[in-house]
C-alpha cells in the first residue's frame, strides 16, 4: 500500500533477511518517503527445531566457548546467555541465531570475559 510516498509492506516470509531485503529495496525507490514494515516472519519449523538449529550452528562454527553458551526460546525470540572469551565469538553466536527461520528477535546476553 502506498499513501503520500509512504509504503506499507505486508505479507509473510520465512527468514528475517527476506524481510530486511524487501524493506531495503522499496526504501530506495523514487518518491518513497518512508516505509512501514508489517511483514511477518512465519517459520516452517517449531521453535524447538530452531533451538536445536542454533546449537548445531554454534558447534559447526567451532566456537571455543560453546559449552558456556545457553540457548533459550521465548515465544519466537532466541535468548543467548553465557560467557565467551572474545567479541567475535559473541557476534558469531548472535549471527547463528539470526540465521534460523522464524526468529523474530535475538536477545544477546552473552558476556565477554577479559
């Protein structure tokens, strides 16, 4: 829907990156003054599958502190907690969580020990 240059996006996607791309593409069209992103992320997996997927992704990425990271699911959000030894490990864990379909928000509570 477009009204006075303001575009409102509706629909469903399986992945967050799809929602982000749609918003980014429309935002740069001539005459667009703003974008309201009402696209829903609708997973085809259960959130337990998402939890398992995040944990497996962390193992595949060979994060040294994998045993100190906990992955919790709250609704459609992934909550990461624990302690790692570097900022890159913290960012890898968050990236792994965002890489799963159906994740609406990643709450990264992982601390970096120095």
